[in-house]
C-alpha cells in the first residue's frame, strides 16, 4: 500500500499546468489468458475486463515520461470486490501525429478473489491421499479485509497504437501482465512447493476523448 501512495505522490509532483497538458478520459475493453502448469497438472485461464482511465499527457516529456493515468478496472462477471482493481501508470509517447505509438507501464492493485485458485485431489475410496494446488500469490493488504494479505499488486507492460480523430481517440493495445503463482503438491507426509512469475498476454481496444 505504501508503494501505491508513493506512486500517487510522484504523479502529483509532476502534474503540469492546464496550458501545458491534455486531459483525457478513456474506456477500455480487453481479454487476457494463459495455460499455467502446476507440476504434472495444468490449467487454462481466460478472462475479460472493462476499465475507465483518467489520463494526463504533457506537451513536453518530464524525466523521459509523457504523462500518467489513473483508472478503475473490473474483471469478469464476479460479485462485489472480486476482480476489482485500481490502476496507476505512466507512458512514453514514441512519436507525434494523428497516428502515434506509446509505451506504457501500469501497476494494478486490487482483489482478485478466488478465480485463479485451482486444486486437484487424489483419493483412495473416500480418503484424500494427495493434492496439488495452484494459486495467485497475494502480496498486498486490502482495507477492511480480515485476511492480512488478500490483495495483489502486479505490473502490466504494453504498447499502444493511437488514432487521433479530433477530440477523440481509438487505441489498440497489446501487452503482458506479470502475475506470480504458487504451487503446492502434498501427500501429507512430503510437500513440494514452487512459485513462478507468469507472463500473461492481453489484447484490448480503447476509446476516449480529451478536454
């Protein structure tokens, strides 16, 4: 949580005067997916999301950056908090004009719920003799949650192709999410554990307008 607050403070320090920047509101739809192995098991995950961003783009770069964005993200059709994130990011404009490329680095902070948890059981009759578990590693606290680390913080790196149409823009986005998964395999006498940082591709479309 301290890292999220620090990132917000940095963004405020670089907040430019209105005459030197362009404010934008974007609406994004995207899809993500990957098959992940868990020892001798594997599971495929795929999910869709919508996202609303406020974006500030500076007329001149500051410390090699062209602006920042703050957003709200909702994944899937799950209930309440599950799949809910705040998004904080920065970007670099690679060229100017009505057709422009951007390099983006975002941090997602939120509550994924149990959507990425999987378990495989082996039984002898009704007796459980071993199991394999795959889970999304939690690394952040969520205010109001009883569990100490119920949330996650993880990055997304992407490139954007933006078509500008007057005050409006249409963007194509291709990126990768870096999500850490944990694996446990146990027969109740011996256990094997592992963690892996999994790159998960994402593709999206975004539309917005500046004011």
